[in-house]
């Protein structure tokens, strides 16, 4: 089973927080494991444990060419000696970008699918084809969200986290948010910051929690105004915020998820959304592996953690 360093909350000090009477702490999941970082550690934990119980364990999963999920599956499978296949959206581009080259050197077998074929990937015939090609496997869906992932994510919060009024997190599929919601106590509220454009995520999240029968004891809010143009899109203000945040607190943020989440929480604090005396815990979900590929793609430099 994957094991991690203790999951640590870091309190932030800043004149704005003092002025508004806010306690803000960051749960540093970016630091829990050198390779299987952030929320992906929790989402994979039970999926991989389950696969290990198979006679001939093998994982197959899907993702985009810069996906944190693909990188994390490859690294975790290497540690646990589980063979794995990554079905990647789009044509192969050489040289491989940093995410795929890390996945490949960790032993992941990469298989590329055109964008149109990728759309049909959930069809039974297609899965049948994959079984013929790669043999039996446990499937982890794109983004990694399923029942076992939600169970893993429900372990992100620990005993000491019940002192906080708000727990905030970045959202893609919402799997992590679902796990957190399950773990909340009734006097707490979760806020999910969507990195995708549009309100559709609210319905999707509702179906996700219905489908997985999340026992919802607490309130939640989904914030859809901090997407900066949509998934993997960005604006100069986001880049500047990521640099500013690093200079203030020494914490690295990625431009796809955590940068948008922390921009959003800081903006809400600034606007006086939270009453004086509020205690907030914001979860740093990792994703820092993606920075190198982002810089390669856009020419924009961002602070990166020292290795
Ligand atoms: C994958 C990912 C998310 C989104 O997690 P979901 O469970 O899909 O909502 C958030 N932050 C980071 C850094 C991620 O890699």
C-alpha cells in the first residue's frame, strides 16, 4: 500500500488576514509524497490496493498529455510493481513532454488515441478492444474518480481539521470534493473552486454525490467564477498571483488547479465574504509536476519547487 508523510497544515500570516480577522491554513498535500502528490495520492490509494489483490494485477487508465493523474498513476504503479497502461488523448508528439516522459520512464505503456476515438472510450466495444490488446486490467477512469477514489479522498481531513469553519478545494471531476464532503461535520462548509468554465459542474457534482450515495451532513458551495477562461486556460492576473503567492508564503501553485483555487479564496477574503473570526482550511491538491509542461507550452515561467 502507498504510504505518505504526515499531512500538515501551514498557517499563513498576512496583514489582509489580520485586518479581516481570518485564520487561513493550507493543507500541504503537495508535500506528502515526492512522486504521488496531492489529492491523487488519496484517489489512487484504494484503487491500487484493490488491483494488487488481483491474480495478475494491471492498471489501465486515461488522460490528457499533461495530466497529473497519468503522472501519478505511473509513479505509484512503479512503486507497487503493478504494470500499467496509459491511454493518452491525441497524437504522439516527440520529444515527449515532461509529464509523458516521466510516465514512460516509470514504466507506463503509453497508447495514443485520436481526439475523436477518445470520445468513445467508455463504450463497451471499445473496452473489449482494449482487453484484447492489453489483457485483463483494472480500469481507473479519466481523472481517477470512482467509489474507491472518493473513499480515499475522505481521508484527507484529519481530527484536527474539525476546528475549521470552511474547507476549500480545487475541482476538476469533483471526486476529491465528494470525499471531503463525506468527511465534514455538520457545522463545516466546503467550497469547491471549479477550474472548468460553466455552471454544468454544479449538476455534475450533484449527480456524482447521488451516484456514490455520499452521506451529506454539511453544506457546500461551488464557486464557478475563477476558471480564467476554462480548463488549462489562464490570464496574466493568474500568473501574477502565482508569483505573488510564492513570494509572500513560499508556496508553489500550479496554473491549472491550485493557482485558480488560491486566487479565488484570496479574492473572497478580500471582498469580505467571510465574517470576522472565520477559520479556513484550504487544501493544496498538488499538481506541481504540470508546471514544467506549462512553461514548455506557453514560454511562461512560474516558480517551481526545488528538487
Ligand atoms: C486532479 C486534480 C484536481 C481535481 O481533482 P478532482 O477530484 O478531479 O476534482 C485538483 N487539483 C489538482 C492539483 C489535481 O491534480
